[in-house]
C-alpha cells in the first residue's frame, strides 16, 4: 500500500542525546515535511524539502536537523540543542507545494525525554 | 500575520446529532487556501477539503459540509447525523500563496460522539 511510514512509534531519550526519527514514503512525492504537535496546540512546521538534496527551515527549526539524500526518505534528527523535545512528530508528503493540494501524513513518532 | 482560530477546544454530541466546528482565519494575502484535516486516535492527519479564496461556494460531501464566508473570515465545518467514527480531533489550516510551502494550523477541536 502507498503511504508514509514513520519509525519508531515511541521513543525515549535521555537529556543530552541526539535521536533520529525515520520517515519513508512510497508515493513518489517530491515534497516532504516535518511537523511538531504539542498538546492543545496546532501543528508547527520544522523543516520541509521540495526536492532531493534541498531543504528549508520552517517556523521552529532550532535544535533540529534533516537530510534529503533520497526522494523517498526524509529523516529528522532531534539534537541536544532542542530545549523542549518531548512532543509528537508528524511527517508528511505532497506531490507539489503544500498550499496547492493534499498533505499525506504518517502516524507519527512520540518522543519523550527522560 | 496569518492566524487560524478554533475557539471550540472540545465538543461532545450524542450520535445522530448535527455538529458544527468553527474556524476563523486571518491573512493579509488576497490569495489563500483553507483546509480541514481529521486526526483520528491512530495519529495521522487525514485530508478532508481544500478551498481557495476565490471560491466561496459551499461544499457538501456525504454527511460533511463546509461553509466558507469571506465577509466573516470563517470556514466552518458541519457534520450531519454524527457517528461514533467521527470522533477525532479536527484541524482547520491556512496557507497563503506567498508562503505556499507551509500550512498554519489551528489548535484543533476534539469531537466526541457518544453512542
């Protein structure tokens, strides 16, 4: 089935550690996104990529890093510089720019910092 | 600056009741796009509808309908004859033509349909 796969679903991290969240899509979409969701808040954009080997910062990129070496993959690293990393992270993809169509989302990764 | 307000944090209805979820937006762009997404307990957001600023026609899709009114900057969502499967968090979102790579989401409305 076509879709977006995020892993792991749940992740625990000690303070000071970097963690990488995986996002893979088989929809042949050019664009991929990472959003952060906190309780009672909307989704906020961390990074997006419109094409392989290119990515742009979103509204809350500090403390995060990404890479886009393959069309189908867009991993997110939460670094130790992220002050409050405990959150629900959602990966999405689209065939064009976000405004012009539908975003397809994965089921998310819940990160808890102990 | 763009902003999306969903004033209803949580709504509970009894099955078969109609329910309207409110969405008010702010933007300076004359060209913009409005969306509704559903987030079931499984976590992923599911696309429901997209509307551009030049199309104020109301839309109906089965039990779902949307009312877009530019005069009041609102894009409300109505579920008719609600069902338990409609229980989810619903997000309204806005994208402007000048920032078309990003969607600005409201804080969501949690709908619980009681059997």
